[in-house]
């Protein structure tokens, strides 16, 4: 299923015009920093961070001809296997360090916005609208 989704996304990515691809590349870093700023602001508002933590959970699936790793050759049975999930675990943070990180991200965003604006103008000059 995931392979199919990736193939569809690759096919759709090929549909972008050169100008759209250039503009997307020009603002990529800016979008990443915007997401990091939003995450940092949410962390400061909450007072704690949320860190992803993997965990195992058992999963049963209806299988044909096998049961718990053995093959009996007939009918349906249940197969058990571990499934990995991700949960968000609250973690204590240093509020002063988080504020300093947020201030640095905002300074970086200002520089990236100027750079992205110049790159967008370059994209428009290189690929004029038809």
C-alpha cells in the first residue's frame, strides 16, 4: 500500500511545470523553518515537548494455511506478529533554551525569506508565464 502511495506521489510530482518546481525548491527551507517555529511556539505554550516513542503491540491477522508460524496447509487461521506504533510522550524542556532556539529560528526565517524572495524572482524571470 505504501509503495503504491509513493508511486502515485512520484507520478504527480512529474506533472509540475519547471516554474512550479523552481518555486517549490525556492521556498522549501522557508517552509521547514516555519514548521519548526510553529512547533517551538506550541512547545513553549504547553510547557513541555512531545517526543515520538516507538512501541510494540501484538497484531492478529487472518491467514490462509498457517497458524503462529507453522504451516498446516488447510483453511484459515490466525497469525500473530508484532506491530510497531508511535506515540507522543511528554518530555520536560529547558524553557530558556527553547526561547533562545525560537529567537534563532525567527532570525533565520528572516534571512531565508529574503533569499526565497530573490530565488522566486529568478524563477519568474527564467520561466515566464505563458
